[in-house]
């Protein structure tokens, strides 16, 4: 068994930067867990804390029910595969794989069995006598995996092991690592910034941002039911289309209005909206999300009356073989006056549709674009939390999360306002000091100037007569001498 429990884990560096905040996760035996997120989100830091390479600032880490916060990395029974392979260039593949076992003073015969078995699993038996410089990138990565496999650890930790490989090799290695997980039947924790790797490999995915866990779920649940705007935009390629909108209408007929377009929501969709009264006809802004694959331009889809449609102008067509991407402008964009000398930023294609490769849509055409309305998403524009629950049972959780985020947003706004006022007061105080200093300087200069002018204007005085020196005659005696 190799289960892990991370309870309220924090990582704060001496500089005061908090890399991971309140990380809570239970990992079951034989799971393939993927930490995914943009660079700097804390995923590698979390992995290194599990490995023991980073000290845990606060919280508790358990492996198989044993607290390991203060246990040395070598005693945690884990194996880590790094991004840069970290192979010894002067050793053969066999020696690189056997090195860790030799340090543990394992029997030579047992080492030989383990190394050859790992090489067989990874398909590198013929390379055992070679040195790393004679191997390709994919083969080196297999050697790094083999070095971890021979240890037969409780947990495998993989820190972006495929990021140095080309696209074709990455695809092949993804498959190999997935096969390896099934064959070894042990716990894998995998870190990546590539959401395709996360979706194809993980049994559960942990989406992270700025050191916080955003959502933990299966790949398809993350795709179909993102909890917030960040997860919705991060998962899926191309990313989800977002439109600023509002909910209008009546309780029986609810419309989502975005730009110059307005579409009716089916009652099944309306029933899943949390706190509908807070958004309906109140002017409160929402983000209306539609994935590129949920737009359709095929005639069969457009003929179904229940499928809503909008008018768009096709701006760019990208034929990818199996599918075609249409970059379009909605009515709110193509009705704008855009001059020939306008910049690219002003000429916006604000809709991406992933349609059939045999589409007949051409650049410059105005077409009807159908929407698979049951697969659309809605988020609060302020808190970025989803408005849609998966079912009635989840509504209470979503409403509680929305309320919590509203309080956090209010506190954040109050804090920012306090900081702004403090900065303004500080600037005002500095300006006042500068003004007083300037006034004193000006007053001093004015006094000096006035004194100089007064001295220049004063009448010239006649010089006093020199005193007449009386001649004193010397006494006769002195004269005779």
C-alpha cells in the first residue's frame, strides 16, 4: 500500500513569498495524480515537499499513515524522475540504473535481476552497455525512469519528465508512462504544465494557480464541470470562448444576452443555475463560456429548432486535417467601424469554433453558427465562480462557495482601498513636507534678496575727515642728544 495524505500544507520562503497555501489532498494507493498549472503555481514545490527536498513550513504529510515531515528523503521510500534526466555521463546505462542499489549495498545478483527486468519493461535492453551521450532524448528519459523503477518504491514522483522532448516523442512517452503505471500498479504523482498530458494520463487532476488548489477531479469532470473561470480556460485546447453577458427575461424564459446576441436557455439548464434571482434582470455581469467544439456550422445541426444560433463573420480558416478552426467575429465586433489603418488589437476575432474538416465556410462570409446550449458554461464576472451546479445536490456547495468568494473579494477590495488611502496619505504628507520646505527656502531667499536691495538703495555717506595729527616738539634735551 502507498497512500499519501497532505493536510494543510504551506510553503513560505525566508523572503516572505508563500509558494503553496493550504494544500489538502488524499491520494489513494495506485492512483495516477497529476499536478497541473502555469509556471510558478507551486506544483513542483509541492512535489519537492513530498520528496523531502523542500522543508514543509506548516502542515502534515503522511505516507501510509506515517508522519514523514522530519524523515530524510532517502528513508521515505520514494523515487523521483527529474526534468533534466540527471544521468552520470561517465557511466553506462546499466551502471546508471544500478547505482542507487549499489549505494544500498544490495546483492549483485539481485541488482542484475532488477536492472534487466526494468530494462525489459522499458525496451532498452540493447542499450545497457552504452553511455548517455550515445542515446536519444527519449532513450535517456527511459533510463531515468528505469533508475527509479529498480528501487521498487512506494511512490513515483515525476517532475515534468517530458518537457525536453519533441512533440512526437512526448506523445509516445506519454503512452509508455501510462502503460508503466498499469504494469507496476503503484502510486504516481506527475507534475506538468501541459493540460494535454494531464487529461490523457491522470486518474485525477489537481489544478493549481498562485499556490492554491483550484479544483481536484477526474479529467472529464474538470472538462465538463469547471468550478471557476481559471479551470474552464486552462483545460481544453483551444481554450473556452468567454463573452461578457447578462441574464434577462422571466423565470419561465431566461435568456443570456452577450454583445448584440441573445439566446434562450433551456429549462433544464436554468434549473441548475445557483441564485438565479441574483442575476436575472439585475444587470449583474456574468461570463458566458462556450468551448470551440460546441459551435457548429453544419446544416444538420442548424436545422434543429431547439439549437440556438448566432450570426458571425468568418475571419480566418485554419484547416488542420482532422478538424478545422474558424476564427470569427460576433455581431458586436463585425458591426464596429474598423479602418484600414487600425491595429491588429482593434480588429478582434472574438470567437473560435472547432468544426468538421469538410466545412464549406470561407473567409469573409457571414454564416449562422449553432451552439450546443446544454454544454455551455456561466461564471460570475466578479468572483469567477461557476453559476451552474452539476445537479440539485451540488447547488448548496456552489452557493456556499460563491458567498465565500464574495466575502474574500470584499475583504480584498477593502484591503486594496486601505492600501490606496494609506499611500495617498503618505504622498500627501510628503507633498506637504516638500511644500513647507520650499516655502521656507523661498522665504529665506526673499529675505536675502530684500536685504541686498535695501543695501543697494541706501544713500552714500560722505567719508569722515581724517584727524589732524598735532606735531609735538621734542624737548630740548632729547634734541641735543
